[in-house]
């Protein structure tokens, strides 16, 4: 994994200016050589191309989610996610109004959109969508400019303090390519996360979407997410701000020692 120093705004502008100026000066086919394409994808490497003929997606059945954070822990362990950063997590919400209120969990991760806004703004080609729909970041050519972080309408990207580049959920593409399930799916104790090929009408994920009404987060953004939710309340469909774990938050306010209550999300030990 590459380690880089943060790219300042000035450095970014200078690099972009040099590349654009060079392309203009060369003209013709030579200009296309400075196209900021992705070397791994251009070389047709399997991990960059993905699985031909497949279109992966995930269904999260909120009727089965218990908010245990097993997915959060499994993801951090599998992908070596830095402290205080998350590729997936499960915040809690209170729905309704007093006295008729209830708790709701909303597992969140990169939505691996059909029309990802993060891809179109990336100036280096580091962020791209594989042929199977998984959106990934190549940290060997990412400059860390942050354009994709700002472009994501779901706020599901972060700046990795170790690699100094953009980072996010990849649906555990390395596991998927090996015939395994994403770590969060495999660890879900309630069976709330279902992953598979949306192009296969006989896959578990396709059958579930055929038989149960599902919705996506922030549909007005027009990015066509490939993470679907069953039982999603309109009250949280736009992803309002929430304390990560309300029970932990309450115990923290009560002054209890973190070792007695802190979840993985809160950084407890």
C-alpha cells in the first residue's frame, strides 16, 4: 500500500495545469497519452476490470438489523481501516414523536452507484467503476485532492491518514473476486445484509428485490445506488445527522467508564 504526503491545493493545481498544458501542446494522439487514465485498468488487470457479465449490489433488510456493529468491526479488521475512520457503520435514530417513538438502525456504506458522482470529478482516474459495478479507488495514483469526498452525496468517503489518499468501502472486492462474501455480509448476525449479482435473477439478492419493496438513500441525487434497503423509513431516507450509538451516548453522558460501554464505533477498548 502506497504511503504519500498530503497534496496541497497549490500542488494539485500546478500538477493539473502542467498535464493539461502538456496535452494541449502535444496535440493529436500524443495529447491522448496525457489523459490521466488508470494504468491498471488500461492494462486489463483482473482486479481493476472486475467480473464480466455481473453487476454486484447489496440489499440491507432493516427488519433484521439489530444494530450490533458486527459489520463495523469485521470491516475494520478485514480492510485495516484506520482508527476513527469507517467504511461502514450503523448509526441509530429515533423515529416518530413522543410518546410514540421507536429506535431505528441504518447501516451505511458506499452505495456503489450506477452513475457515481465521485468518478466524474476525479482528475487522475484513481476513482472508477469496475465492469461489475463495484466502485474502487486506486491509491497508487490518487493525489488526495478531495474532489470525490466533496462530490459524494452520501458522505461515505474519507481521507485515509495512513495512505494520504481517498478511501471508502469496496464491497471487499478482493474477497468477492476470490468467491467470498464481503466481510460485513459474512459477519451479520441477523442476516440483514444480502449480497450478490443483480444480473442473475436467481441470486438471493435479486429474488429479495423481486419479492419485497425496497428503496435507496437520497434518490433525488440521481446516482442510482446499488445498495437497497427494505423497511426504510422516509424519516431517515435523506440520512439525517445522528449520534452513532444512542445507548452508548447516553451511558457516556451518565459518566460511566468507556470500558463498560464503548462500542467499536466509539473507539472503545
